[in-house]
């Protein structure tokens, strides 16, 4: 139940008191409109005195539903936006339907969008007819709300109307939504922009490299690569450089893949030791497409892996069983990252033996101990319990104690850090 502290309750109370719509709630926030719709429906029955406070005919009408035999609901005068907002959310469908007859004002379009998913057929159909007449730019202004309503069982109409308007409308209308703070809106805008080819490859690469949403990253990175064709121009190379410089692994992987398109297969060698397994796999594929075997390159890197610690796991991902001894030798390397990647490399080669990895549970590096723990979990019953209990001592580093707990629990022994 709503309380006096609830924003939706406050908005309903202010509207019932005659406060203007844009002062009663945040009209730019889709959640405010959804909250208003729920709040009116609840409070119209539970707190009818709120709607009597205005002492207006429409206010009194809101506090009760007309009898089943009563004629259609009418207003003796043109109601104010605040009154219409309350009526558009009323629990009685006849009041909602009647209010739609006066809801031509742009300020009320958000509630028309909500009513397009109404459970009552007559209300829903009247709202849809009204929304279909709205200018495309007004639909775009309520994109975030429309996409939320689109998740409802009857919410597809408004969403399809919005999508159609963006696909057929001016490009500036789509571009205005690209930087929307609403995730669903930004995704739709970028999807339409890619479909309509509104953005050049350089812009697509920049968006993919900096955007925080993974769907937008994938969409724009793939579109940027597709836009390159088989070109080798300087502009194409610049697009790839932007993708390769991203901190997002999925975008870097697209950039590595694009190296094949622009004929720079050998440049993929730099990404054989990327921190991301996906990027490393793409780099190996591009090199092979250019006739270069990545295995010898990994072996050479493992001879002195301090500068490229991930060489050990890369060799494990694509090497052969005869590479096991080379990777195993790196378990004693003085650089912690090399030791951690060596454990991961042995796991990739399916050669992480208990006796080789178990000593690393004492490692001072948390990264090394985490990798060792993952490697030992399937064989936890082969580790002496006394050793694991010793790791639980208070003077042990926290990462060693956590490893002991995980391994003990793997064999059914309850333990806590």
C-alpha cells in the first residue's frame, strides 16, 4: 500500500488538490507516470477524501464509479490537465474512456501511452486511435515510457508505433535518442540508426569503444566492422584502431577480427596475450587466416613471459600435450601474473595435476591462489584436510583462508573464513 512518504502518493494528492501537472510530478520520468497510474487506482477507493478536497464536479466524480445503468460520463466543462490525469488513471474503465475524449493535450500523452495497454478493450482501442494521431516527435519524447509499457501483455501497439516512427522519421529524431540515459531507449535508437545506416563507421567505432551497455557495444562494433567491407584505406585502419583501443573485450575482439578485413593479419600477434580469452581466440583465428601458426609464437613468448604474462594461458588454449612441460615450468616464475596464467594454461591443456598446483595455495599472490583453487576444486578430496585447516589460521592471508573454505566445502566440510 502507498504511504504519505511515497512519491506516487504525493503526486496524486497534489493533483487532487489542483496543482498543475508539471508541478505535481516529474513529467520527464517514466516511473513517475507509472507510479501515478498505480497510485490513483489504489487511492481512488481507499482515500476518497483526497478527491473531495477540490470540491469540483470532476473531483467528486473521481471518488466513485457511476452506476452500471448510468449514461456515459461527461464533464460540464473542459477539465484541467490535473483533473484529466486523475481520470485517465481511475479504476473505473468508463471514466478512463471518457477522459480520453479530452486528452488531446501533449502534456497528457504519457498517460495515453499507458492506456494503450489497458485491460479494458474500449479504453485500449480509444487510446490507440488517439496515439496513432500523435506527431512522431511526441512519440519519441516518451520513448522510455513506451518501451516500459511495451513489456506488458498488451503493450506492443505503442512500442511498434514508436519503432515505426523512428524508422520512417527524420534522422535527427533518432540521433537525439542515442545518448538517452534510459537503456532500452538507447538500444532502440542505436538499432534503428544501424538499420538506417545513419552513422559512419568512425562514429560507430567510437560509440562501441566508449558505451557502457553491452548490447550497444556489440551492435555498433559489428556495424562498424561490416561498414569496412574489404577496404584497406587509411580511414578503415583508423576505425580498427579505435575498436582495438577499447577497454571492453567484446569491442577489442571485433577490432581484432577486423584486421583480417583490412589485410593486416600479422598485427593480430599483439593481441595473442590479451587479458581476454575471447580476444586471444580472435587473434589466433586472424593469424591462421593469414597463414601464420600462433603456437610457435606462444612458445617463443613463454621463453621470457615477464612482459607478456598471458602467453602461458594462450599456449595452453591452443598448444599440444608436449607443451605441458613448458607451461608447468612457469609455475615457479617470479612474476605472480605469470604463475597465475600458467595455472590457467595447465587447466586449458587438462594437465593441472594436484601435486603441481597444490603448493601454490601458499602463494602470496591472491590471483595465483584463486587460479590454483579453481584448478584443485575437482580434486579437493586429494588434498590433506590438515593442510587446508592450516590455511584457515588467523595469521594466514585472507585469500588463502578463502581458498581453504572453498576446497573444504567442495568435500562437504563446513568451514568459514
